[in-house]
């Protein structure tokens, strides 16, 4: 089972001062969440993580695929992490 990504939160002011410092930290399994003054956020992640999220959304958006995935996970049972 996939592990949760590490999320680093940083203010937009801090990000603006050192953007490259935070961009290079957006590697697979590591997400940078930039907190905007408005309260919104901008998320920076690796292309590998982004493709994984897109694939998950695609699978779960189809009810047949989503059910097949749930059934497979139930059949596999709990796993040690």
C-alpha cells in the first residue's frame, strides 16, 4: 500500500524569497503546500506524484473500476507497512 506523502507547508512570502529551495524539495513522495495570504493554497509536487494522482482519479471516477479496486483490496486483506 502506498505511503502518505510528506507535506511541507510554507507561507507564500517565504516561498517568494526562496522559490528554488522549495521547488527542489517537490520530489516523489514530498509535496510543498504554499499557503497564500487569501487562505488558499498552491501545491507543488513531482510529475511522478501528479501522474499517480491522475491515475487514481481516473480509476475511481468509473464506478465499475472503483468497485473492482475495492474488491481486490478487500480480498488482499490488511497489509503490513
